[in-house]
């Protein structure tokens, strides 16, 4: 063992920081069918509503403290080439002032879903005018709760439903057809009104 140092540097076990992607399309990690991802909700939600939410695509996104943002933008990133090729730094230039409006000054390791929805509603309405009055559904696998953050100011509000899932501190996207989004929206609205 002569000549070999056994001393481990103090920062050896520090968290490895994953670099930001160069373009937004790079935040998508995988894309697959939902399968049994939401099975815990079967006993909580009405059968028709559960049958709607279990048929869609599950889109895995990067972390870096922005997984909630990426999950909400996942459908646009996947289907819009221009947006997908947008420089990640440009997204941050747009997003940081909005985050600061809600007193988030650093990249969050965890973010309250209410704040996430507010930030992303402002971002979408300010920079993505094609999506008029977005609404959000967040399915939490950790405690089997549903957060339904609704906008009703537009005729197309059901079509602009954005669905994501939260599990162990990480957000990922759930993608549905326009027809299924309407069913999920109406089903959740009826379910929550009758609770």
C-alpha cells in the first residue's frame, strides 16, 4: 500500500449535481403506458373516473428541483418541436421572475403543489398563449390524495387539463387524449362536489 493515500476527500459523499439539459426536449427521460401506476386510487375514486385515469401515457422527467415544471410542460415538450428545442436557460430566464413572485429564490428541493400550480398557470398564460386557462390535477401516490386546481373562465378549460403524478418528492407527467381529459375533468368535478 506504499504511495497510495487512503484519505477520502471531505466532499466525496456530497450530492452529485446533475447538470441542466441544453434544450427542453432533454428533460423527458422515458415514455410508457400507465399500467398499474395509479392502482391505489381504484378504491378511492368512482369506477368510471378510475377507468379514465388508468388509460394514458406516463412520462418520466428529470429532477434538478424542476420536476414539477417539467411534468407540467411534458405534453408540450413532446408534441411541439419548437418548444422542445427551446434553450433551457431561456426557460429559466422566463421562469425565475415568476418563481420570485411566489418567494421561491432558489431551485426548490420540494415545492407545495398549490404554489407549483400558481407559478405554472402564470407561466403558461404569459408565454404559451395556445393553452388558454389551464387547470391541473395532481395525483399523489404518497398519500393517495387528488389536488384539482381548476380554471373555468374559458370554453376550452377541460381540454387544457394538465395531469401529473407525485411520488416520493418527484413529479412526473400523465398524458391523456382530449376526449379522456374531458371525462377526467367532469368526473373529478362531480366526485369532489359530492364528497
